[in-house]
C-alpha cells in the first residue's frame, strides 16, 4: 500500500502474508524528488498492480502445491509398505505431475495438480485409517465379548436399582475414638 500526505511524502509498505514480515519505505521531498517524479512513481506502481497480483497468485499457488507435495511425499514414504500397487502408482503419478507443474510455473496447472494431488492424498489417508481402524475394531470387539461372557458376577442389565454407599467399619471407628480419649 502507499499513501501521500499533504507535504508530498510517500509512505509505501508491503506485508508478506505468509511470514507476517512487513517492510516500509518513506520517500520524502528532501531526497530530491519533485512532485512530478513522485506522481510518476505512483502511476508506475498503479500500472504494475495487475502484474503484482498475477505474481502474487503464482507465488501462492506455488507455495500451496509445494507444501502439499512435501506432506504427501513424507506420508507416502512412511506408509508405502501398507499400500497396494494401484495406490502407489496413483500417488507417485500425482506427485510427478505436481512437480512438473511447479517447474512450469503455470498457475492453472498448479491449481489443477493441487486438486489432483489432494484427492490422491485423501485416498492415501482413507486407506491408512481404514487399515488402522480394522485392527482396533477387532480388539474392541474381542474385549467387549470377553467382558460380556465373563465369570458371571458382572451383569449387563441396566434395570437394576443400584445404591451407592460408603462402608465404614464400626470397630475401627470405636478403636480410633478410644485412642483419642487416651491421648487427651
């Protein structure tokens, strides 16, 4: 963004959204710039704003795709042995397409391959979580059947009237009271 105050001082600032860093520059009349030069700089900045927006879109698409490629490669590398041949080839193909799009620098291609790689990533996660859920589900099922068919003392009827109470041994209470009286 840029602002010109009444004295002809130009304040230009830019903030990197990704890192949060901000840079500012102030152009004052004492630097030898005339009002015409300042106006020319302002017009140049405005005329290049479309180029800047296009460059920003390219950088954002590149960063998004690059981050996804990194995460998918990491997850894929850690769990490649748990996947079938079709999943492996699909993910490897999506990663290769994404890397080619990063090299080409075409924003539309990067966005399209991002969606394709994200879809492959979701399938990868689905396969991994379904494999993880199957052993856990079997273990839970075995545990519940073991507790239901236990030793017969446990009942699963929820119609029982249960009374919660504390147990106090009367002999211990009287012995404690006698000790207190003796110590006094």
